[in-house]
């Protein structure tokens, strides 16, 4: 009896040792495999707010970013900031682009996830049904019907969608900077024109006042001139407020506080040199809208992603399985047997997910057609608006040129020759000031229409604006 008990204890010890060896092997494989560690990244609203408050266009990192983006060195700091430089500054500072870049990084990480192969499974069992039974199984998952490739294809398409969304965000930021810069320049030039008009009105009131004292004119003429002066002074104050508001909007579009624009001078070399109507082909505009717009390209890639997802769901009708060697030890006997396991498709053949994927593919196809139709309609409407605004600009330029180059010189000559008095010249100068304001307003309307046309095709139409949209992430 003692001998039998000793034998049983030996066998039991052998089983436990085998079990310990297997557990040790599993633990050793797990520990030797490199793993990533969690790295805390705490955020403080006070700290992030303080970083935003000190942003300026003098940031040395911005200089390196602009030079890297343009591929050349520039004079720093620039004497004047044009649309291209301000757009690059917005690409550096604007938080919307940082969020879009993070989405691209997440989509690229999803590709890495899709590329991962499933890990093998090691299972160890002991004590069932016999206390001296040891079982060891090593199963390798086998993915069938090309599912893994379809997953990778879908992840790549979604990564491309994220990249196009980044480009779309960059264009949206650029469009916001353009509109804000246009408002700043128009407000500043309008303020200058109103100040010049106020000086003319002030001189008119002064001279009419002298004539009233001499009894040469009646008081209503002086009162009317005083009202005109007050209106001009009010227009100056209104223009000053518009300049402040426009600069605040420009700072927000860039992603810096308005104090970061203090002392900055703005420029737009081609402000009044807009593309002529003859240079804009309706067919080319429509083609650019259909082929170049980022939302159209994004819709096409989304359809490809839906197609890959449908292929994946169809492939999932075929079950995956696991194979591998199996080993059992019981007392003095050793057994080796292959392991095979799979899920039997008895209750469903993945009909629901396939139907959902087919519906999403059809939705993606319809969305592509709707996006293209909207792009064509928006481009045609924007081109029509630009043509109308350009025609008004041409008329305003002719009126201003007639006043500046014909009527004003003629009035000055007549005053010098004594053929007329200063009042006639002052009236012509005021008419010229009003014509200049009208011309500036038509410039604004035409530039705004050109910006809408550029948004409709998502392509710059001015040679001075060649800021790239595919940019590296800022090194901050």
C-alpha cells in the first residue's frame, strides 16, 4: 500500500512538473515579447490657454515651417504678410488642422491593426477526468476567404478618406484666411477714403462758413455741408470699427490672439488685378469641380471603402478555423493528436451584415453622384456671380478713371484759369471720393465672388496664391 501511494505521488509530481514547465514556457514567451508602456500625458486648461495667449507671427518655429513648406529661405520677419504667408501661418497655428492630422494618424494606425495576424492559442489542462492527466494544445488561427486582405483594403481606403479630409480642412482654413484678409484690406482702404472725404467736407464747410459771414450765401448751404461732414466723420468711425473686427476675424482664422497681429502690415499684390472673364472657361471650371474638389474625391474613396467592407462581409460567410498539434500525458502513456476547431454556420450565413454592407455601398454610390451634382451646380453659380461682379467692376473702373483722369484735371485747370471757383473743384473731388468708394466696394464684391468660385472648385485662381495644401506637421 505504501509503494502504491508513493507511485501515485511520483506520477502526480510528474504531471505538476509538466504543468509548471508549460506555464513557464507560456509566461516566458509573454514576458520576452516587447510590450509598450503607458505614458501619462496630463492636460491643464490653464497651461493650454497660456500657450494660446502668447502666440504671435514672430514664432521662430513658424519661420522654419514656412521655409520648409516653400522649399526656400525667406527674409524674416516679412515686411508685409500676404495671403500665401498668412495661409502658411494658419497651417502652423490653426487647431482644426491639428485635429485633422490626428485623424490621419488614427486611420494609419487602423491599417497597422488590420495588418496584425491573430496570435496562436496555447491551452493547458490537467486533472480532468483523471488527476494524473495532462493536456497541451497549441492552436494556430487560420483566416479564410481573403478576409484579412479585405480588412487591410478597407483600412487603407479609410486612411485615404482621412488624408483627403485633412486637405479639405486645409482648404477651409485657407478660404477663411482669404476672406478675413480681404475684409481687413477693404476696411483699411475704406477708412482711408472716408478720411480723405472728411477732409474735403471739412474744407467745404470752412469756406462756406466764410462765405456765410460775408453774406454771399444763405445758411441752409452751410447746414447741409455740416451734415455731410458729420456723416463723413461717422463713416470714418464705422470704418475704424470694421478694421478692428476684421483683424479679430483674421487672427481667429490663423489661430492666434488678435494681439499677435499688432504691428503687422498686410499686402495683396494682385488685389485689383483679377482674372478676366475670358480667362475662365466654363468647361474647365466644371471639370475642375468634378475632378479636383476634395469632397468628390473623398466620396469616391468612401465608395471604395464600402466596396471592400461588402467583400469582407461576404467572405465572412466562410468560417475561420484553428489547427495545431495536441499532446496528452496520462501516467506512462503519451498521446499526440492534431487539433481542429471551427464555428459551424448553422443558424446564419452572415445575411444581416451583408445586407447592411450592400446598403452602405449603395448609399456611398448615391452620395458620390449627389456630391458631383452639387459641385457642378455650385461651380456654375459661382462662375455666373463672378462674371456679373466683374462686369460691375469694369463699369466702376471706367467711372473712376473718367473722374480722376478727365474731370478732376479739367476742374483744376479751370480754377487755375479763373473760369470757375473752388466749390466746383471740391464737388468734383467729392464725386471722385464717392466713385472710389464704389470702386472699392465692387472690388470687394468681385474678390468675394472669386473666392466663392475658388471654393467651388477648391483651386486657387490667382498666380500670387500658390501655397501648398500638402504640408508636414509643425515641429512644436
